[in-house]
């Protein structure tokens, strides 16, 4: 008996209702987890909030999932790991990291009877000091809990298993992930991983790293993800090192030699790592999107035969990009190389055919094309120089970062200047040299094809998957031009021709504008934490100019088809002048303390006591003060009116004979922030002061001096080593035993520990010169990021005086220096 239409409709409605219920349950549970995790506040490594409260909550939820799903076809095993280890990394100029008793919660879900091959899903629940870390990375852990719950409730057993790793020491430069992948017994069965991260607060999570190689992983994401958002351009930009950040992806790739997918939220990076990164700012849509994607991709991979022997499918990289978030286009890089060269060849063939047409005798077309190319390149150069001069003027006027809160102002200033300058140069070329002609429009279209074609060949030769962008910017305009050639020949630049031309350019231009939006979405907030040495106006002006140049490429020829551009130039000039006047007057204040859309200025304050010892071990000098670092280019110029004591008379200078300038740098970023202030203040007296001791000093038979030390102190410390008079370190107890130093020959060892860690003991060997005049300076700094030791009366007093648009991150530190 066939079901009636009513019965079919009812069944379908019931199915939709059931699905809606599941979605609402997933979302509600994830939000509940997020609120619970962030309710304890900041969770730096070593704190009770991180090591006890958050761990207890996660274990409670995991145990609840295990109890509810025990009767199903899967088994769930939990292991709390407290690894100790060290490694060297070239991030931030290169340094060494040592960790002791940090925390990992590893949850293994697999078919009953076990599994030989495992996926890994990774998030971290620790945070930087002074931030509740809702997006970075509590929301990912909340989503992972619900994905674990969903997978454990599946009625059909998977072919493979999955490890959900809740790691508790990522903000300490990727320590917990290193402890897992190098020491945990489950790690040897991991075949691939998914890492969940954040570089912003909410929005879409973008796939910005994949591999290395293993294109099947990208194909799995393309096939399974419900809401795809991916870009190989982001991957190559991130891996170039120009973004001052890194993720656990690096550890699993470099130390585990396993392939993976890196996903991150990128929107609203202005409040990333600040007090504003709270649960209420994470949109429910972001959580649902992330959950849908991760669950679908994991389910697909856990049934994939490729996971069992991923090495068999390890062949080359993938070109991948999404089209407006609807579908992801992905194909092997080797196919992309062939496609790129085919498109480039078609372009050059098209140009060569035009050069060989009758009427081009004596190479007239080639000469015209060369001359026109020179005009275009000259316009680009003059435009960039002109806009950079404007950026320099803005910087000298003290109005840097006026666009930080008012992004549209940068378009009105730099965009108007760039567009106007290019139009002006081409207008002058038309009026003084060329004149008005339809053939000129055709010629300058060919120039754009030539330049994009050359870019396509060069990027392809460099082996960059991002070459697909110029491929699109060549293929579509060329195809459009060929299809419209007859229309243009008979009717010239008619309205119909123009509309069809714009329609043909729509796809590559929409995609290209989307990429430009992503670039500004990422780089604009980064300028607020890129230090005092990188002039942000130069960066922003260059980005806006390049975006203008790229977007204008296939529209420049319209300048040669219109009678006059004076009204366009007058409009752009007016916008530029008005904006420059408003910027110069200070109307566009860089920062905002608005609760709805904060754009805070980041300032680091340490109440520190510094003690310096001489070669005889006696105290040479001691001082105490509030050490203030601005983490953007404007320094403290906007803060000084609120706190007049901070002025240039207290500016500190780097003392080159002291390790890391004689200041307690938490990470080796002194090259980013050279504008520092130091206000005298009383001595700090932490309840758990650092204890630094030389245990032994002995000569070795191979001509070195081995020195062994012990240190006991807070959960975060930094060790600095500086050899003098030609001395050098030949070996030490960190990493692979080979000392890693920065460009100035100084050594930086970052140390952190969880609970119940023993005294830190380490050694290093100094290569002694024949003259015996070798000298070594050792300094240890301690950082109190939580508890009563992180506060002092002086810190509390100055923090109260900061304006609402500033985010001062503060703690107590000490710096002790010894010479040997």
C-alpha cells in the first residue's frame, strides 16, 4: 500500500522538525559549554582557573557523554596527560621553549574492539593573561564537546577512531600540542588532524592551512563541509611569516609529520586577546557553522579508506578556493600548473596574433603595446609614491591609524588619491600624446592582459597555488573580449557592449574583491598589535593602492574611450582634500571604547624590579618601576593627556650589554616595540619570589665549561643568555641539544609549568677561548600572570587612570642578571 500525499508530507515535516531539534540542542549545549568555560575568567597556564576549574568541567562533561553512550557501538577512553619537554622554534626570530607538567585532556572515541588509525581534533582551553578567551579558543572546545557527543551517539560504528585533544598550553607558544604529539602513546596512530583556532572573534571559520601535501584532506573538506570557506591564498600568506602568529598546526606538521587542516575565526580581530573576547560576542550562527562543518568532515574522514594509508595519497598540494561561501573549487596543484600555462599561452598567442595582423607592419603594434605598458607601469609607480607621500604626511602630523576605527576614511583618503592619480596620468597621456580613439581602449585592454599574464607565469614558476588568481583575471576577460569582439567592431563601446563586458568580468572581480576584503579584515586589526616599529600608514596606504591598481586593471581602457574625466577627477580630488583636512584636524580618533564595537589600544604594563650582579656575584645595582610598552605605532601620545607622568623624559633605551636590553621581555619581541617607558615605583615583593642558583661549574675534557643551574619561581619565566668576548654556547639541555639564538647572538628560553612541577634544572656548555677571557651574562625574568602576586597598589592606581578606549594588560615581573 502506497503512502498518501498527506502521510508523505507528515513524514517529511517530522524529519525536518527532528533535524531542527538536533540543531537547537547542539547550539544550546555549545553555548552552555562556552559560558561555563569563560565564566572562570582568564586561564593562563599554571593558574587554578586553567589547571583545576576548567579541567574539572571538561572531564565532567566528557564523563557524562561516556555514560550516555556506553551502550552504543563505540568506546570512549579519557587520559589526562601532564607532559614535560622542550623544543626550538623559529617563530618570532627563533627561541627555545621548555614546559613542565602542562595539561592535556585526550579523549579517544573508537569502535568497540579498538582502531589502528586515528584522526585528531585539537582545541586549546588556556588563554593569554587578562582575556577570557571566548573565541581563542573556548568556543572551539565547546563545539568539540558537542561534536564528540554527536559522534558518540552514532548508531553505526566508524571504520576509524578519533582523538579529541583539549590542550591546556597553546598560548605558551604551542607547548601542550608538542607534549602530546611527541610523548603520548596514542600519537603514533594519528594519521591526520583538524586544528580549531581563532585570529578574530566569531564570523566564518576559514580553512587557511592544509597539508603538507595530502590533497585528499582538502578533497574531504570540499566533499563534506556544509558551509565551506577556504582559501589557498590565506595559506600562502600565513606561511610566508608576515602575520605575527602561529598555531598548533605547525607542531603537528613539523614534529608529528602528519597532515592536517587549520581552521580559524578571522572576523573582528580588534578584540582578539583582550578583555572584550567574551562569550556574548560569539554569534550563534558562527557556532552552528563551525559545528556543522567539523562534524560533517570528521564523519566523512572516519569512514574514509584513505585515512588508513594516507602516505599512499601524499602527492603534491591543492589549489582551493570557495566561491562566495557556496562551493569550494579544488584541484591538484599539478593540474593548476597545466591550466595556468595553457591560459598564459592563450593570452600570448592572442597578443602575438594581433601583432601579426596586416597593418601592423614594422612592428607598430608591438611598439604601441610596449609604450602603453610603460605608461601603465609608470602610472602604478607614480601612484604608489604619491600615496606613500600622503601616508608620510599623515604620520608626521601624528595622525597614524586614523582608520583603525573608521576604515572608510582610509578608502576616502588613500583610495581617492590612488584612483585620482592613475586617472590623471592616463588622462594626460591621452590628451598630450594619444587622443581619443576606440583602438586605444583595445590597446590598454591588451596591456592588462599582458601584465596579468606575466604575473601568472611568474607565480606559477614560483610554485605558488595562489597563481589561480591571475589565471582567473586573465581567462575571463580574454574569453569575454573574444566573445564580444564582433559587437565591439561593429558598434564600438556601446552601452550593450559595456554591460556584457562587466558581466563577463563579474566572477573574477567578485572573487578578487572578496580576497581583498579578507586581507583588510585580517591586516587592519593586526596593525593594532604589530609593535611601534612598523609604520601602519605605509602598510595601509600600500594595501589600498595595490587593491586600487589590481581592481582598475581591466577598466583603465575606458579612460581612453570617454571624452573627459574632469568631473571624475574633481570629485575624487574633493573627497581626498576634505578627508585630509578632517584627518589632520584629528576628527578620526583611532580607538573606541564602545561596548558594541570596541577598538582598544593595547598597552602592556609590568611592575618590575631589576637586580644586576657583577662578576663577583655582588649586587651592582637595583631599580624598580612600571615598565610600559605600547603595542602599536602611536606609542603613548594619546594616553599621556590622561596620565601626564608618561612622557618622553622617561623613555627607555636598549642597553646592548644586557640580555634583551635589560628588560623582562615575556617573549622575544623587542624588535617589535622599541618605544618603552619606565616610571620609578617601589620594589615588588611577590609571595613566591624566584630562586636562581648556580649548582655547579666544571671544566670538561673537550674544552668547554659546563654550568648547571636550578630555578624555582612562578609558572612563567624567561631565561636570557648573552655570550661576550667571543664566547659561544656549544651545547645545552634544551630541545635537540643545539643552542638556538636570535639575530643578535642572544639566546631566549621560554619556560612555563603547570601544577606540582619540580624545580627547573638545566645546564649549558660554554666554549672557552684560548685567552681565557670568555664571559657570559645570564638573566632570568619571572612573570606573575594570576593570583595576588600579579597586582600591586601602583599598578591598580595607574590602571584606573587609563581611558576606556585602552586595554592595559598588566602583571608583576622581576629581572635578575648575573655575569660569569
